C-alpha cells in the first residue's frame, strides 16, 4: 500500500505484479503458496528477505536492474526520484526530510508490528477463514492499538494538519497506511458486529480528523482507503 500510494502521488508509471510472502513458498519449493514469486531465486536477487514489497528499477544500457526493498525506503526513493523539488511531499531540504523520516522510523518501530494488533486486525477482518474470525479478538486489537496512539494523537493535535507539520510529507504515508487499517477495522466491527463493545478504547479525534484529510487526496483514497475497504467487504 505504501509504495502504491507514493507512486500514485507522483503519478509515476509502473507495472504491478502481485505476490504473497505471507502464504509461504510455492509448490516447487515444498510449500503451497499459489503465488510463489517471493521464494524464487530471481526474486531473492532483488529482495533477499523474500518479503514484499520490492521495487525493481529496470537497468538502462549496461546498467543492471536493481531491487529496492523495505517499504519506507521505497517511499523515500520515490520522493527523491520523482519529487526532488518537494512539490508533492514537501521534503525539499535535508531538514524537511529528516523531520519526516523521524516519524517514518517511529511508525516502523512503534506502530506497524509492535504488540501484534495490526496483524490481529487483518486476520480477524479478512485473512482468516470466516469461521475462524473472532470479533472479540478484533475488538481487543482495536482497543489495544488505540492505546499506542498517544504520541501521534498529541502530534496531530499540535499540527492540526499532517504528521510532520503543516504540509503533507513522506511521513504521512507509512503512518497513514497503518492508521487506515485501524480505522477500517472499526468499520468492520460496526458493519458486521455492532453488538461488540470496544471497552477501554482511547478516543483519537485528531487522528480521525487527519485520516479524513488524507481521504481528500485521490491517491490515498484509491490506493489505500478504498482498496482496503473493498478488500474486507469482499471477504
């Protein structure tokens, strides 16, 4: 989502190839992944972690193709390559970039995976078979994640705009994708399990207002919010 959103923001042309790292290796490697691209030697040459996403930069002339992995790094590359003047991401100086990068790294270390709430939200809204989904565990993940948002809520209450300040930057991309899953998980509960309580959930009005501002951006709406919402509703 992060890479697709960033590419859409700068209107860069690209070819998308779907792959799944979560389902394991392909049949020819002893697994059951129907999309085994990530376990092939060719893929591992570009991304030795065997995970997604990977951005492959096609080589020109004698220059070989290059793979870029880790989503935050991909977003930074896209901003530098296609938005060097900071027209979209407002990171035209080293200071701007460092301020935004600080929040990107904070997101990676404190919001994306720590605590297990995001995987639980995904599992119990879409990834697991319907019979295995537990609305109580989904609610527990939402409540737990809300308690991790204090610093971000404080920052957005201060800026009243975007994560790193008054302008949209690369910081909004990873944070926005993570928070979007939290927002969509709540919509899933309201639509499918309105009786499920969210006791102990911390209110995050500044975060929710920021999410509404992101939804006004066509790139975010299509690449992140709408795609996530359609995905969970198909499940």
